[in-house]
C-alpha cells in the first residue's frame, strides 16, 4: 500500500499574487543562507530566506508584468528573470545590492520560458522565443552575442515554441536544444547548423512543459491532455515515443526531473503535485495542498541529499515546500 500523502514541510505566503516561477539556490556554505527565488504575476521577484521562511528582498524590474522564469548564474548573486514585459533582466544581488545590470528585449509576446545552459567557465547559452512567433533565438551570455536563430522550414506549421530545454551530453560537447511547440510536437535542434535533427508528434495539444535526462537520453513532456509522453533519443538522433503515462486529471503546467535523475515532479491544473520514479514512471506521491492550479515545480540543489526540497508555486498565491525521501 502506498504511504499516506505527506504534508508540506512549510508554506511560504506573502507573494499576494499567483506564483509562476521558482528557483532554489542552496549549494551555499555556512553562514550563507539557502534561498528560493519566486516570480509572481504582479511582476515581483521574491528572495525567500529558507532559514527564516521570510522574504529577504523583493525585486521589481518587470513593470508589474508577470515574471515567468527565474534562474541563477553561478550562485545566488547573479539572477536572470524573464517577464511578460518582454524583457529578460540580469540582476546583481551581491553584497546587498539589487540592481539590474543588463537586459535583453525579447519582443516575444508568448508564454515560453527561457532555458539556460552553462557551457564553460563564465559562459552560458540562453534560448528564448524570438520576435517572429515561430522562432527561437540562442544568445551567449554575458556577451549577448547571437549564436543562432532557429527557424522552422516553410510549411512546417509548428506554431509557437512553448517550452525549451538546452542540454549537452557532457561538458565540452555540442549543445543541443529540445523545444516543445504549439502543434504538439517536440523538436531536437542542432544549434551549429540551425537545423531540425528530429521531430516527434507526441501531443494533440500544445506542449506546455518538458524536461530531458541526457544520461538516459530520455525525456518527458506534458500538455493540457490527460497524459504525459515519455520519449527517447536514439544514437541516430531520432526522437521516439517510449511510453504514454495516463493521468487521472487533465493539464500539466510544469515538469521537472530532480538533478540526481531519480524522481520527477509535475505541476497539475488539478491543484496537485505528482511525484514519480523516473526509471519506470512509478507513481510515488500525490501532494494535495493547493487550492488552485499549480504553475511550477522545482527541486533544490542542496549538496546533502537528506536536505533536498521540492517547491511548488500556485495560482492560490502560495508556495509549498516538501521534503521527499525516496529509495527509488
Ligand atoms: C550539428 O551540425 C554540425 C555542423 O554541420 C555537425 O558537425 C554536428 O555533428 C551536428 N551535430 C549533431 C548532434 O548532429
């Protein structure tokens, strides 16, 4: 019999708006404090102190437009945030500062979150939906040099990119991009050629979220449907459907595989967070706390596995924090 669903370890309140983005920064040394960044519909980014469970800082840089993505570049002092004001801001948070030191104007009106990949010391790639509705642009950071623009072929009818994942097999190997599109397909792009390597139709509806495990060459995606699609990438760089996992209720807004690749979590339109074993998609827990759609899920980067946390942000203005232990 399955264990009874646990309660959240604690709940963060006070965003006074729906929560759309979460990112932990916990790989810190004492006396530094682990933090959680959250992005809300009211345009604010909160920096939560995970010792006191209070907001240390509220950052206002998106003209009160919803913040849909937050990510750090080497620790918690350099933060990237993306807003519906079509801007991506780079923040300097070192030594108590809270200033925007650089920004990128995306000119994109969609809902697609950016993806960031560290490719070398002091060098990152960032993929973002571009001005032309079906295009993705990849920039190098911090220089903001354009690496490539990924344009579907004429007549491909992919629609808008909805979710992005930059990845590489190992440090130093070629970065690749997986993108989920409005037409329900997942596409693998070669960045140096700007060409499609493989396309897989795995959903009838727009792909809302995806994540990819480069070690197992296996990924997962969700949509407004009542199913998750699990797919794999073979050595010929072809995407193939692996399995389809039926869900009780329809609608997935976010999926994330834990950094150790053992479990994954989904954010549901049914107000629930679901945790699965990644290897066999074994259902491990249904976390029932929120009273509205869960928009985002994120795992912490604690060095010590027993401290690892899962955070979920919801339309109900709350962020629930869970401690998940698993032998799987
Ligand atoms: C991507 O394209 C480049 C340039 O043609 C090629 O050298 C490379 O092998 C391709 N990468 C993959 C993963 O197919």
